[in-house]
C-alpha cells in the first residue's frame, strides 16, 4: 500500500493536485513558485530607471528602487509576525498584494511614469494567474498526461474521425480554392489575423467546455463510486483534465489539416494562379525545383492554410460536442484511466488522522 506522500505525488503526476487534502494556494501553489516571483520582483526594480536620465542618475534610481522594495518586503514580514529579513514559508494575500503593487510604485516615484506603473501591475497580476493555473491545477502534468494518451484516444474515436475528416477535407478544399479566401487572408493585417485566430480558439474552447459539467458528473459516478463526492474545486480540476485532453485532439486535427494544405497549396496553387487571383504573396519562405517545376511556400499560403486549419478545428470541436458515439467512447476511455486515480483518492482519504 502506498503512503500519503506517494499518493500525493501520484495525484500531481495525474494532473489532479486538488485531490490532495488541505491543498491551499498560500502553502502549496505560490510558495512553490516563490523563487520565480522573487526573481521577477527584484528584476522589476528596473522600473525605476528612465532612459532620458544620465547613467549616474539611473544607478541612483536603481539603488533607491531596490531599497524601497527590500524595506517594503521587510515591513510585510513584520506585519505577518516574521523577522524583517526572513523568507516567507507561506505566500498569502499580503505577499501577493505586495508583489503586484510595490514594483508598480517605482515608475511613479522615479519619473511619474503612470503607464509603466499600470502595465507593471497588470503584468504581475497576470503572472499570478498563470502561476495559479500552471502550479495550482497542475497544468504541466495535465499536458503530459493528456499527450501520453492522445493517440490512443484518437484511436478510440476512430469512428468519429472516419466520418468527420472526409467531410471536413471536402469542405476545406472548397474554401481553399476560393479566390476570395486567398484575397481576404493575404491582405488581412497581422493584428486582425491574430484577433481572428483568437476568436476561433475562443469559439472552439466554448464548444469543448459546454458539456464538461455533465461529463464530470458522469465520470464521477462511473469512476469515483468508492470515494466521497468531489468538491467544486476538485470537479474543476477534473474538468480541466478533460478539457485539455479534448483540446489536444482538436489541435492535432488543426495541425494535420494545416500541414496538408501547405503541401497541397505549394503543389497546386502556383505563382501564375496566385497572380490571376490578384493575391499578395508576401515573402517567399521556401522555394525549390521539383520535377522540373517551381514550388513555393509563401506567406499567403501559410495564412490561408492557417485559416482553413482554424475552420477545421472549430468544425471538429462541434463534431466532438454533438457526436454521441464519440462522447461515449471518450468517456469510457477516460473513465478507465481515472478509475485507479479515484480508487487511490478513496484510499488516501481513509488515511486521514482522526480529528
């Protein structure tokens, strides 16, 4: 029988750290990320400098900024009942507030740089969110776990692939040889192209997340019957595992479709065709002779292939949502994988000391 520490490591490897008893952000998440946060905290004393100042003035500002940060850090320590220069064993709300706000004060004190102060505070807040997601929910472990099972899950959903992919390719081919498609994507500004890609990702993610609460409930009933019910945070952790697993499948389909159309476009849509379509090629990224003909991979080809891949990913995400056979096979596959983890959780909770 595994001891509690071994079971906790097992939960982390499975991407389910919230199965650990008394798992808290202050002691289990931000404390683990404290070296990174400390490095960023000290590095942000550069916010005290101003490029319009002399070297000597900037050195003085750096020294002053470092002094402000260290003194403020010591004050937080004293407020928390620790010695002035001690390293915190628990990173709670006061430490996090200091991490967000104190570096933002430096651009205001040294030069009145309001925009820089706001950007610093927002960037630090976003970093804390990323840390909580990556460490708190075990995102790296989830990605490792889901990637290791990606192809077996695709094999289990072969029925959906055999029905969805041929129709998807026919639909995509019609779009790909459409003149307007090339004209739109080849002339779209980079910022707008990024916004369009973000819109497709958001729509696909929304479709994937739509039925997660119901699926988590079904998974808990089938695989977790031996243990007590999950709480809200644990259900969210399981939902994230399922979301990442499905999202990786959609991403793989996107990459495969995009690669196919890059190859097809390089072979079938030559410079003469693009010129007749009034397409702005942009830069030529790859150019070579193949069987006596000129083959080119242009920026426009990558843009159009990426657009088709995004359409395809959205289509596949909808198919994943609406195909009942896929849902059953995916859940059956995942239930088998999760059953041992739920059984370990029941064993783990039985080891809790009596209160």
